């Protein structure tokens, strides 16, 4: 599904974030909470005002997991196996929400990267996030 070219583009674009990972993650989450308010119900224990320490901390974790996924892009199931267990068995996040977070991450990336977020990169990131989402959803029953 992800072509060699897609993989190259994703690695390149991730390399351009240069330390802004936590900020990107926090922005993606904040956008998700605004645009898809039901997603807030999974985080009753968080302070959800934009830029809160918890949003920043969680954004950092999510982006770190995506970085791990990018490093293991040919072996996503294995690389995300624990995270997949967590989402399927413990958190029980409805998989529709993965799409919402993906959308919001893409807007966060696009606003930061401007022209570098080309249609080709957009398409590659979209495919990558779908692949991550299917791994996170693969253990639901
Ligand atoms: Zn999730 C958690 C990732 C999606 C909800 N996550 C988490 C973590 C991580 C993640 C890394 C941490 C873990 C530990 O700590 O160990 N996610 C992720 C990713 C994605 C996601 C990569 C995609 C792409 N999630 C999601 C969604 C939701 C969620 C969509 C809803 C809406 N998560 C969650 C929760 C949690 C998590 C709730 C827990 C938090 C706390 O801290 O408590």
C-alpha cells in the first residue's frame, strides 16, 4: 500500500519537524478536541484547555509512537503491537476516532510545513496514518 516513494516522503517530512514534535502532537490533539468533541470523553482525567501540560505530554507520546512507526515502517504490526493491545483491550477507543486524529495531525503538519506539505506528501501521510490506524484497530473483537 505504501510505496517506496511514500516512505521516502514521510521520512523526509518527519526530518523537517526539527524538535517541534511535542508542539505538533499537542496541536493535533487540540484540533481533535475542538472539531470532534466526543473524543474528549476518552480523556475525562485531563485538563483539556489548549496547551495544557497534559495535552503537551500526551502529544509528545503520540508523536514519539509515530516516530517509532516510521522507523519500522515495514514492520508496523510488530512495532506497534503493545500500543495495539492498549487501545483494543484497555482504552477501547472506537476506531473511527483514529481517522479524526489523522485529519487533525495533517492540518497541524500542513500549517507548519506550508508548501513542503505537497499533495504527494499529503497522500503519503494519509496512507501512513491509515496503516497505523489499522494496526491499532486490529485486535478489537
Ligand atoms: Zn492513543 C494513550 C498513541 C489514537 C486515546 N495513545 C496513548 C499512548 C500512545 C498513544 C503512545 C501512551 C501509551 C502509554 O503511556 O504507554 N493513540 C496513539 C496513536 C494514535 C492514537 C499513535 C493514532 C494514530 N488514542 C488515539 C485516539 C484516541 C486515543 C484517536 C481517542 C480519541 N490514547 C488514548 C487515551 C490514552 C492513550 C485515552 C491514555 C491517556 C492517558 O495518559 O491516560
